[in-house]
């Protein structure tokens, strides 16, 4: 049966208090008879000192006895004070130790980056040439590159390809290759594939202005990747909130150099 933290704390405090009582008993029980006897002697001496007409109370030896009684009274007071201080000190240390352990047990887990998904089986081919196939890096609706809402992409000056309106927020490698470039703002990745294919995957339009917010690369420059391997996670809500289209731009930047290059729309 599991106890609540409050119940455990009460039990710890109870054990501390019980320990205090046990400590006091260990100190005072053995010396209690002696303390009682000394106390009675001191009381008798003090009483006799106030009784008029007793000649021996005026003697020198009674003066010494009275002085010794004062010393005895002081020793008893000292023993009580030291014992009380040690007991209170022990209680404070025990309580601090018990309270100090609780926050460590209840410490929240540190935030971590989103876990990379497993490699994905990709069947849809979006580009093809004699050097190899390029598969869709993200599931979604295909469109011609000429329909991408950005003149640089739509004009074909950066190469031919497709735009994909994404249905997921994960970019996957479209072929076996190497990561050649990774934008500082994390929104774009360049890949080199079989036969020297050079591919640009650009998430969103004008998303460079987001300075990396909403983008989480899962690879770095120089990494070897296999088809279907996760490359990047992105946040569609953040892209739209920033006022940018979330279309994923996939362009073969050296399409003019590839044999029989064609777009599979």
C-alpha cells in the first residue's frame, strides 16, 4: 500500500519527536537519583542559612558548604541547558534532512526535444531521371512548382520540382544520400543523391524570417541518410501564425544536368 507524501512527512516528524524523548530519557534517567539528592542537600543548606539562632551557620565551614551548594546548583543548570541544546539541534538537523530529500523526489522531469519517429516507407515518386527516383519527403497534396506562391521558386530559376501542401509535420529523406547543406534558420535542407542529384527541400515560403522558430532538424551537414529517414520536424501552426504559406518546396536544383528528368504529376 502506498502512503501519501503528507502521511510520510508526518511519520518522519513523529519519529524525530520520539527520538527526542528517547534521548532525554537516556540522559536524565541514570543521573536522576543524584540530581534529586544534590537538590535536597542544596535546599536544606539554603533553608538552614535563613534560620536565625543557629551558631554553626556562622562558621567558616558552613560558608564553604554554602559555596559548594551554589556550584552544585550551577552544574545541574548547566547539564539541563546542554542537554536541551543538543536535543533541539538534533531535531533541527533531522527535520532539515527530511525536508531536503522531498524536493529531490518531486523534481519535475526536464523538457526534451520531440523524439524522432521511425523511418517511413515512402512509395510515391515525385521526380524521376536516369540517375534515380525522388520520393515525396512529406505526405500531402502535390502541385506544380509553377504554382508555388513565390516568384523565385515558381520561375524555375532554382530548378524544377513540386510543391506539397503537407498533411504531416515531419520531413523524410526522399532517397539515399548525403546532407550537404542545412540552413542556419533550420527551415531548409540540401541533399546530394545518386548520380549527383542535388535536391533542395524548403519548408514554407519566406520562413527564413522565423529564425528557426518552429523547426527542428534531426540531421546535420555531412550526415549519410537513407530513404525514409526523418530529416526535420516543423510546426505548421507556428508557420501559419507567422503569416507564411506552409507549402513544402522540393526542387532539383541541377535538373538541367540530369538525363531524362521529369516530374511525376
